C-alpha cells in the first residue's frame, strides 16, 4: 500500500509522475529506447530540456534578463559556486544565518571574499527568522535561505534592500509566487519540491556575472552553462525529465497560485492540530512557520517512540525529526495531497485519545 510520505527530501512527487517516468524507462516517446540510454544531443532530449525551461519561465514569470540552468553537484555546490562567480576577494557579501544550510553556505563563501554575517538565529536553535537588521548598501549580494528545511522556518517577507538577493530555495521553490526581480540568483536542489535528486535548478540575472577577476574552472563558471544550455557535459537526463513531468503536473494543477493556496490549507490543518493537541508543541515562532516543513516535539519524551510506532503502523512515513531538533518533522511539499495531512492529523488525535 502506498504510504503517506512526509519525508524532507528526497521527497514525494506526484504519483502520475512516477508512473510516466517508469514507462519512459522502458520506452521513451515511442523511440524503442529507454530514456536512460538516449543521447543528450538527441532531439527528443532537447525537447524535454526546452519544455522544462519554458515551464519554469512561465510558472515563475521569469523576465528576459535571467537565465535558467540545470546543474549538478546539489545545492551544496551552489554554496561555493555562487560566491566564486559573484564575489571578488576584496568585496563583502551579507549572509543571514537561519540554520545548518545557511551556516554551510557561509563556510564555503568565506574562501572567496569577505562575509558579513548580518544576523543569526543560532542562539535560539534557529527557531525564528531574524528581522530588522541593517543591510549595508555596499554589499555585493545578500544571501538568504528562504525555507529552513531542518528547523521549519520560512521567510514570509523579503528584507527591504536594493542589494541583489542570492537565495537558497531548495525546499520551497515553486511553492509560492516570487517577484523574481528581487533576486540576483536563486538555486534549489531538485529533490525537495521539483524532482529527484541529481539536478539543481539555478535562475540567474545575467548582468551580475563576469565581474570577478579570478580564474573560474570551466565547469564551475555559470557562463559556460549558459552558453551550452546546461549541456556542456552530459546533463542528468533522467532527473531533468522527471522535473519536466513535475512542472507539467504543476501547470495542470493551475500553477503556483493554486498550489500556494493548497499548501496554506495543508499547513494550517497541521499547525492547528499541533497547537490544539496536548501531546505536541511546535518548535518555531508562529509567524515564521514553514508551510513546507512543520517541526514539532512531544510534550513528554516518553511519547516519542510511541508516536513514531503509531505512524509506522498507520502508513505514515518520514515524520521523524532531524537530529538537531529532535521530535518530529512533517514535510508537506507541493505533491502532497491534503488527504495525507488529514491522515496524519487523525493519527495525532488517536494518539492523544489513547493516553
Ligand atoms: C536539502 C537542502 C540543501 C542541500 O541540498 P543538496 O542538493 O543535497 O546539496 C541545501 N539547502 C537547503 C535549504 C536544503 O533543504
């Protein structure tokens, strides 16, 4: 029986996408070949790539002065690649530390220029999004993590600044509309809300490139991938194909406005139960709660294993919290139906009733 998958990533994708992708592994587009064995120079693959890019541009309303790339190396490679391409040795970038992923981004960027850590919520175990800090106007860019997958916080408003924002959107890309013009660069590992692991989406405003003196290895230079349409080397054909199918699905759902409303309804349902149920409590400031990853703990350590056992026996998968927060984390990405959240809420109620 198919489980309700609350895993934080790799994560749920639409069931129809799994089915279509598995058919393509046997025979893709009537070619008599598997998608896994076709050339990345074939017209069939090029059509997949072009459809994926145009769906991204359409769904996120990306202006003409931006490029959309599919790269490899995960969001983790973007931690250094963004700084290497954008930040000169004697220049300063601003970073906001909202969790383990931003801390990793800061560590990598430090090798390429000065880092001004403008704010951090570390002293409260990353339970909130810092606000009201000063953003110097001479920063090369401001790096943010839009959604903190591990800690369950999410920006509801972008800081007011003219400095270009570089943003790690790995775990909430395509969950809500974006004013792309506010961003110089957006990156996202696919495996949270877009597709399978193995490919990373990068959206970049062209005019921020080409301004550093250092030698950038060919594979790590965004300009290489722009010139070669993300196929300088062999791209991950299958992950890009699955992303394209997921984007088609998203468009058929009605696009990002519709999915945002659904995501808000799912999050409200779960957070209302976390707040109501005497066995659980949320771990983050209410105003900063993520619509994608809800983190919560039990009110009695004895409940922890018992609740996970109950989840296990009721087909609910992936709710164990990250070790740095403990307790539970329920990830509710785009592809999750509200029925799965209803199932989790019912199990939370059952747990409370049984005590
Ligand atoms: C998962 C995640 C990452 C790491 O992505 P990889 O593709 O595994 O490198 C980085 N940032 C955020 C916000 C994430 O959720």
